[in-house]
C-alpha cells in the first residue's frame, strides 16, 4: 500500500512543474491584457490633467461641457454658457473635447 502511494507521488511530481508554468502563464496573460493597459490609461490621464491650459474645451466627470477660463494649483475655472463660471477640481476633468474628431453630417 505504501509503495503504491509513493509511486503515485513520484509520478505526480512532474505535474507540479506543469501547474507552475500554467499559473505563471495565466498571471502573465492577465498582466498584458488587464493591468498594463490600465496603467497606461492612468498615465495618459494624469499627463492630460497636468497639461490643461486656458482655452481648452473639456468635459467633467459629471458631464459638464465648458471652456477652461483659468487654471490654478488644484482647481480649474470653467466657463459654461453666457459667462457662467464654475470652479472644479482638476481631478474632475474627464477628457479634452477639443481634440474629439468631428463628424460631418
């Protein structure tokens, strides 16, 4: 009985390395398809927020469209419509609307 258990354990030893390579491959695939693109997106977003300047047309996370009227340390003053100005945090800016491709209809 003990020899049978030892024989099975010896035969299963090669399978452990296969499992290690399988799990390593899964982790590598997760890195390239999930983690790396997210890090790249965060880096681009941070760069965009740092480069906001007066005159840019932007959209906030809440959906407000406006033109940057002034940029301060951590806040941005947006001109929405007819002189209405709103102060928002830089982190609340979602995307640059002026670089959005226009569609011809």
